[in-house]
């Protein structure tokens, strides 16, 4: 019987969970015996590829051979990591991390893991989701679905609850932040609204400490700790350690040696919280955005669930208590909740197909009936031309926080005569085209010239993996054109297939 698995592919740490024979999710430890694996890749001079703790611990000694925080570059086609005689894309680096999780889990279990669900930040866009899906395929997985991290965490949490609850998930990870409002009840998880920032996470808090220490060092010795890569990596690790220490202590000392100087400074929790006050304010603003979108007050929320390792900072709990009057819930391990929920989602999908271990227990069979209803994290529109203002604008077809999967069709009219009409698909809430992301375009050839004001029907389909499909149709003739993805560097299915074959030959240590 196939083993359902879920993967939290994180910015700083990743984890793999399976659904066991009792229908319960459990974390599978890596080859080092750890429950989470640093999302760090090292390319050794001998040609080996190392992922995890050894790679992270080598960042200071060999910084030019170590890759960190690659999740922040997912979907960025212009970003690459030059290493030896070739360049690695963010998709390929992520695939190496996933390969490590796969190898270690299969070694522990003595069985193959094929079917998986992989999580992404709720605010990831179309290109970032597709990149994650491709990385999973290249690593050798059959990716059944991409699921939002807060939704996965809520699913893991909801398994433990007997009563219906409205829950706000505050997910502050190593590199991303999401906030999602959900209704959890027996047999269903309904997402009400979501928002987030994929460039806000624990790394940004570390950066503030790094800049503070660097300012003091530079003032004392006239040299920057950020000029040399190895010194910067050393500083980053010390700043991260200081941040963790300040979660349990009122102050901590940071010592660093560089350029022949030894430097020590003491940092208090109060100082640190002042340094990152604006970062915490950004998370508060996003919470308010979700509440406003859902027309829900704090009084109507039953519990606030903390997810992500960065929620261990006392300032997070203090913020939640201050703005909501509620003490946040910490019933599940914030590092593991997302992976556990992803495994449950995989188990549910497989059980619904008559496969997987969930069907072997009464509890599992009941869980297999669970319905998960998610929503769009962005709006999707058509680039249209307003004859009154003589400007292009974003005509939204699928508003943000629409339940998925969703299909919408609207009729538009050409603004000029000719043989061709263009469909440009936009992602974003703003009416101004300049403030939106163009995710794809295509052209419909009418075959003959058509007059201005000729009707065309545009259909948008947003699937369960939160990826867009669009079609433009001339109803009179049946001629149509489908969305062509614009992102330069996006992999074709043939290219993914070739990289799958390449990855089969790779052994990750």
C-alpha cells in the first residue's frame, strides 16, 4: 500500500511527514536523526552535493559553495547559482533539498515514497507555485497537490479538535509570513480569507541584528563585517543564535572575531524588539487586512494558532494578545505542523481514490471524507482598454479570496478592427496595470478582419493547485487560444522530464 507523505519545503528548514498505519501523521527523521532538515545545499570541491546540517555548518568556512534561502527566489527566472561548470536554478536547488528528504525517509522506512503533497506560502504567485511543483517532480515525486502552509497547519490542528471553531493562523516562518482565517469543523476546513508577504520572515529579523552588530563593529574598527562573505556568514549564524537566545532570556552577548579584532556586545530583548518594530507592524497590518476582507472581528475568532519557528519570539505572543485580547494557541509544534497537515492532505487525496493507509482505520476512513475548501490569495484580471480614460486597466474576473477551484467567463469587445486580439492575464488587486503582475498572454487569430466592438468570450479557470488556465474564444466561429505562460525560463514538461532523468543519477549526502 502506498505511503502518503507531506512536505514542508521551507526557507530555512524543511520536513517530511507520512500518514502511518493508524491513520495518524508523523514526522520522519533525516539520516542525522533530526526531525527538521536545514534547507541548505553545499557543493563540495570533490563534486559531492550535501544538504542539511553539514551544509549549514559549512557556510562560514566555504560560503561560496553554500546556498541558503533559495525559496525566496522560486519563480524568479533570472536568478541562478553559478557552481563549477554549470548554473543551478532555484527549482534545481529546491529539488536537491527534496531529494534529500526523499532519500532519508526511504532509508528510514525501507519503502519508496512517491505520492506527496508539498506546501507553499499562501501568498505565493502562479510562477512560484509552478516552480515548486516542478521541483517536486524533478526530485522524483508524484506531486498530487500544492497546498497553502496555513491551510496545512489548520488541518493538522483540526484533527485534534472535536468542536467547530473559527481559527486565525499566524504563520511566521524563516522566510515568509502568512495569515489565514479558517472555519474548522468535523469533516471540513473552509478558508475564509488569506494574506501575506513572501519576503517577510525570520531571516529579516536576523538581518536587523546583523546590521546592528555591524554598525557597532564598524564604529569601533572602521571595517564592515558585510564585506567578506565568510565573515558575513559567521555574523549571520551568531545573529540567529542571539535571536533564539532572546526568546528565552532578557539579554545575550554576541562575540565575533574579524580583521584581527575581537568584538563583544550585549543585546537586550528590548533593544531587539525596537529594531524589528516595523516588521511586527507589517504582520499586524496583514492580520487587519484579512479581518477586513472577511468582515470578522477578533471577538468572532475562537482561537489564534501560531505556526512557524519564528513565532517562538515573545514579541509575537505579546502582539497577538495586545491586538486581539486573546492568548494564542501553541498546541502543535510550530516547526512540524505544516508537514503534518500536508501528509494528512495527501492521505485524504489518496483515500478518496481508494488508495493509501488512511483506509485501514476507522478514524482514517472518517478523515478521508474531509473536505478542504481554499481560496485565491490574489485577484486575477484581464488587461482591458478604457475608451473614456484612454488607459489600460485591470478588469478583475476572479477577486482575491474567491473559493477554489473556480471558473469565470466574461464577454469583452475589441477596441479596434483587425485579424488579431490579445489576451493579457494580470495578477493583482490594483486597477492600475503597472501595479499588477503579468502572468501570461496569448493572441486569438480571427482568420478574417473583424470590426471594432467585436465580441470575444474569456474564461479563467483557477485549479486546486492555485494555477491559472485562461482561454479566449470567438463564439461565432469556435476559434480559440489558450494562455501562454510568459515567465522567461519557465520549464516545459519536456525540460522537467530531462531534469528528472538527471536527478535520478544524483546522490545527495
